[in-house]
C-alpha cells in the first residue's frame, strides 16, 4: 500500500500546542495524529488512527489466543444494573450520567462488569458451559477530575476490557494467569518498557490484582521495586501488612510516657517501635511526617487521623494544605502544631499522602494523645482523648504500613527503589462480588447451584498510543516501533529532477508489492521541509531518493538510531523487506 503525502489528510505543526506539557502530547498533535475536540476528547486523524488500529490488532490477537471471545456492548447503558451493584453511587463524580427525553437515567459506561455478568447469566445455565472469557474493545467514558496530557488521560478513551467466568477459585486463578501472560505478550510486542506491580496489599490476598506500569517520568503512579528480588508494588498498594488483631490487642490503652505536652523524637521512636510496623526506627530516621490514618471497612479512601510532629515541628504547611480539600485546609492552623504533636485534621487520599512524603502509617488505637476522628461521612468530627482514658474506637481498621524508597524490601531481599509509571493494564480477581449481585449461578452436576467467580482485565488501548510515543521519541519527533508504526517505510522524494520522481515512484511501488506499507512524500515541498516532517512523523525507516540517484545511490535512515547509510538503489528493496 502506498500513501501519498500530496493527498494525505495531514498538516504538521511547527509549534507545540499551548496546552501540552508531556512529549507525547506535543508530538502527537504536531505530527498530525490527533486533534483536540473537547477537554479529554480527541479526534484521530489518519496516521493516529492507524497506530490505534495496530495496537488493537495486537491486543485482539493475544486475547483470541487465550480463547477469549470478542463481543460488543453499547456505551450508553441503563442505570438499574449499576444500582444493583451500588456503583451508580459508588462510582462518584467520574460516572457520566444522563437522561433520555422521558427523564430515564442512563450512564456512559466507565467499565462494564455488570453487563458482562448479566450477558453470561442470560446465555449460560449449566456448569458444562464454563469457563468462559469475553472481551470488547470499546469506547469508555469517565469524567476524570483532571483530563491530562492529551490521550493519556481522556474523558472518552478506548479500552480493551475482558471478563472471565469460572466455577471455582482454581479456575479463576487459571484465567487470571492466562490474562497475565497475554498482557506480557501484548506489551512485549508493543515494544514497551514496563513493570508488573502488585496493586493490592498482600493482606488482601496474594495476586488479587496487578497493574502493568509503563516506566515513564511523566507517570502518575509511583511504584517501588526491590534492588534484588522480583518484588514490585504500586505505592498505593500497601505492602507491609500489620495484622489488625495485633494492633488492637497490643495497645488498647494509652502509653503514658508520650503525651502531647512532651513530644520528643525519643518518645515517638519508642512508640513507633512498639507499633508493630515491621521495622525498627531510630532517632536518626526522618520522622517529620508520621501519619495516623484509618479507613472504614470496604472503602477505598483513607481518613487522616493525625500527623506526628516530634520536637522540631518542621511541617511544610504549604504542601500539607495543597494536599487537603479546600474546606479541610481551612481547618488547618499552624498554631495547632505548636501545641499538639498529633495534630489531626481532615481527610486525605493515598496519592496526596505520598506527595507529602508520608511514609509510615500507624494504628490510631496505639497512638496516645488527643486525636480528631473524622467519620466516614466527613461531617462527624469529634475529639477522643486517650489520656483521659476514653475509649478510642475509630470506625476503621489499620491495614498496613507503607514502604518507601530506601526501605528494606518486604520479602527481605534488597532495598526498595521508587520510580514513576503510567498504568497501561490492570488485572483483577473480582471473585463473587458481581455474581452475588446478579445471582449468577451455574447448575452443577448434582443439580445444586454454583456461584460463578469473575476476573476483570483492562488495557488502555488509546492511552497506549501516547505511552509508546512517550517511550519512543527524540528531540526531532516520534520513532515508532515497527509493530505499531503508521507505515513501514517513508520514501522521501528529494529533488526536482524527473528521474528522481521516477526513481522514488518505482521504489515505492516495489516496496509496496513486497508487502510493505509505504508513505511516499511526493509533495512539492523543499527537501528540508520533507526531512523535518519525516523525522516528526516517525516511520521507522526513511528512504531518501535524491541527487545520489544519478550515481545509483539512495539513503536509508533508521529513525530510532538516526543512523544513515548510502545504499545502491538495486539493493534498497532487498535491504528493507
Ligand atoms: P488510572 O489509575 O490511570 O486512572 P484506572 O486504574 O482508573 O487508571 P482501570 O479502571 O484499571 O483504570 O482501567 C483499565 C485501563 O484503562 C487502565 O489500566 C488504563 O490503561 C486505562 N485508562 C483508565 N482511565 C483512562 C483514561 N482516563 N484515559 C485513557 N486510558 C485510561
Ligand atoms: Mg482512574
Ligand atoms: Mg489506577
Ligand atoms: Mg486500574
């Protein structure tokens, strides 16, 4: 196939778009792959759509290879199934909700667990039907708080989501491992540098969920990995479990030597060492931000219970304020830090915790001193004073202590290093949550119902276009790996002579006949403009047909390495196929 630049719906831009901060966003817009239509909404122009389709093909092939079957749901979905599982409200502000002309509620699907569960319930009834895995490659909608970086975080984006249905836990484990292996093949084929990290704490059950993070400084996720073992975890996944029982039994009452009036490093160290955090603290440790947090059972968000500020009181108020919701920040008063080593205000999410350098999380029940407790509904503030001997009974449980760069790896091998990544895939052992909600059962051999167990598995297909661009570019432009590139060879016709035009056409035709996808720059533009565009567009091989042709030579340039070589024209095709 030959695509002619003279008629291609493509206009490249010399300037970076004003709203672009990350390289992929700048380059994909400049090179004419995507155009912004709305906040978090982009159109795909011909070259961009080709890359997107190539990625879809890789994903589809690997899904088919593990026996998953492709189906397709609408994006416009009724409310009731989401109500059945509670997600109509649980999903919060990210769910796009709308009404039809009769006032009936609908959602634009952010993910489709409910509908796949219902689909299987509709078609299958016997244990003999199982296992089954279904997938779709489809547009998803999420009203992201901060649509960002072009197609990296859109409000409308393409996801491959699949769902597995098994009769028992072993079956689910097999389905999960099959998806895991398929994801490794997908991301390898796409030429990505990525890590697989635990996405939930060990306390919540082994490999219940893992994320695939593309290594990138522009990533919004922070992960830690061991310098020696294969251990890797998203920092959001709390990795050193503290058994709740130990926390509760160990210290139900106050430790009298550590009072709000005598905050010292030593007393805090002492208390931390008694807190069962799985490591020993010394006064030399940075203990500026010891944070007490809790979370209500079954909820995702943490409630901030206290910040320990021993002695030196070096709290960075600006950073702390930035981490809080505005109304919560308004509650902060620097004076409080002067009088209370365990100042407690407000509510804070795990990401903000990390951004504030918070490292160790302590069970409030073993923290002496005065604490504010913020109830799950946020409105319910009250003071609990341990030294007055009142019971401290927060509505949450402590789950773990976070680990951080420089700590010992939880598996005891090596120390942890931290880096940033972009989430490109996420695999989940859902268990029976959705099957329970919809009573998804199979009739067993003994005529008794068997509750089905599910897994769900997502790949950010459109996000991958940007992620690959993040990892494959230089200061001149994009450098696509061949698997996803919009063309295999970019033939640049550089010169006005009729013979050059003929030579370029002939080469393009031969390459095309041999099965290569050719982008032919046959425009009436200067060689300089054409070279710059070829570098910007990023097709893996650039073939320059110019003055050298008179001597029987053309130039072959590898876009990724920028190495160029003069090649006899009769060998050029042979070289490239
Ligand atoms: P993130 O942490 O980046 O918000 P997520 O955990 O909310 O992603 P999942 O619900 O796990 O996303 O969805 C599966 C995949 O869909 C993600 O791994 C990611 O690659 C992709 N994805 C999620 N949100 C977006 C988005 N707003 N734009 C583009 N791709 C997205
Ligand atoms: Mg998200
Ligand atoms: Mg995520
Ligand atoms: Mg995820």
